[in-house]
């Protein structure tokens, strides 16, 4: 029997590492998991309580394909509260996580054979979904000279035109952000060249210091697709709830696609998700960010002990992306041995960069400070055995 060529995309290595770590835990080992980009706190109490109420007395039937009106309105108000933008709820599409959002956005915006540019290193699902849909991925090699983010100069230097550009700020795995002027320049370039801009903003709210990432909805409202999620800032990973802010020309296509692909996102998550925007839900999310900030400070303070001298600026999200090649091990071997010999799970950079990722690893500090502290202690002690 035939297996479609589009299905032959590489697996997400972090999930394989997570499975290996879970097997060790099931066998009684004390494994510390810093590989997954998953907040350890889970959904806030106000969201959980709302879900309990809905399970006992709520209507959990199908919603509209683009989402329950109450949640779409709450998301639209969120753009006014955070960004000072007036977003019509009709432009909001609730999705099955940001992953479902990317699938719908890419299906609606790109045809087979379209060329879509994105940064390397970057989140592998962008590449793999686009490839499965028959698009040609154009990787832009981004290093410290561009703060690991794509630039207009790189786009201008391409030999052939592209139909799309995917950006992420804060980015996974690097945690770097695109400032307002840079995002404005990228959006202007996309508008002038008829290039669809897709902006991954799922880590908005998780930033350190005074800088806050702008939204592409401000700079290219008639052409950009904004992707966001309840998984990171609101720590609702398993609820599978995300959203798109769409330009007018993609609302009807996404509506039609959404209805055919999944009918609607999970109704329980949608109705409970409205509570995430309540004062209690927002306070819980801010408290989570304070925890990440403490864990981030701990890791950055220990960089000297870790011997990590090449590290991407961790401006946002909850990752440290570090070069470990000085150990003499490639990142896949480094991570495998760290798990086997020290009981700590990290992700090799090959997940995010097929060219240079063998030198890099990603550490997620989305766990408690105590867990991160013990994990760093174990890594430091283990690396000394490599000398």
C-alpha cells in the first residue's frame, strides 16, 4: 500500500526525548525534564473551576467553526487591552492549539510549490507542516549578527521571490525578539512585495525586562496572519486552544477549511478559556512569568559553571539555547548521555537547525526554580566527568 510522500517528515525529537524520560520515570528513576516547552504550573484555578462548572451543567456541543462568539470577543478585547488595537471579533479564528492554527493558515495562504521563508534555527513544525503541504521552505541562516531573527536584507538577497515569511517573536528555541522598528520594516517589505507574513506570537507576555514584543496585527493588518495560543502564557498546553487574527481576505477560506478539518475546536476548552482573560486568570499568568524569570536568572548566573560561552539572548519565552560543542560531543550524543548518566532531559539543537544544530542544545526553564537548580547542578557535575 502507498504511503504519501508528504507524510515522510522528520519526527519532533523533543517528543522522543520526552517519551524516553517518561519511561525512566516509570521505572523509578528521578528524571528532571527540561526538554519540553511546557509550563509546569498548568491552567489557573479560575479556568479549572469554569471547566468543572461546564462539565456538570454546560452546553458542550459544537461551536461555530471559527470558535464560540464569547471567546472570539474576549480575544479581540485582549488586543485592545494589551496592544491598543481595535480588532473586529469576526477576524478572530479559534483553533485547536497554535498547531491547528498554523495548519489552517498555511492551507489558506499558500499553494503547492509556493516558497516560504523562515529563520534557521527555528521551530521545526513550521518547516515540516509546510513541506507536508508541498511548499518549498527557504531557510534564512540567522546568527548573533541578526540576533537570530530574519532581516529585510536577507529577504532582498534571495535569488528567487518568496510567497510567504514566517517569523516568531519571542522565538523558539532562541528566545530572541523582533523589536517594533524591525517588525515594521519586515511588514512593509512583505506588503510591498505581496508576501504573506505569518507571525508566531505564542510567547507574548513571557518577556524579561522592559521590552515587550509588538504584534504584526499593528503593522500589516490587511496581509499578516497572527498566531497565538493559550498554551504558553496561560499554561494550558493540553487544552489545545489557540487562535488566529486574520486579514479580511482569509476569514472566509479559513472558516471553510476549519469546518471541514475539525468542525470546531474543543468546546470545553473554548468556554473555559474565556476565564483566562479574567483578572484572576491574568494574575495567575503573571505569577507564572515571575517564576520563569527566577529560573532564567538562575541559569544565566550559572553559565560560567556550565561553560556555555555562546548563548542566544534569552529575551523572552522560557529557553536557553547554548553551544555545547566545547565538550567534544555533538548535541544528540550530549543529550543522550546527559539523560542516561545524569537523569536530565534537554533537547538537541538538531530539532531546530539541521545545519548547525549539532553544536547546540535547548534548555527549557518552564519548571520550578528548585527543579531547574537541581538540573543545572547535575549538568555541571556531569560535564566535569567529560573533561
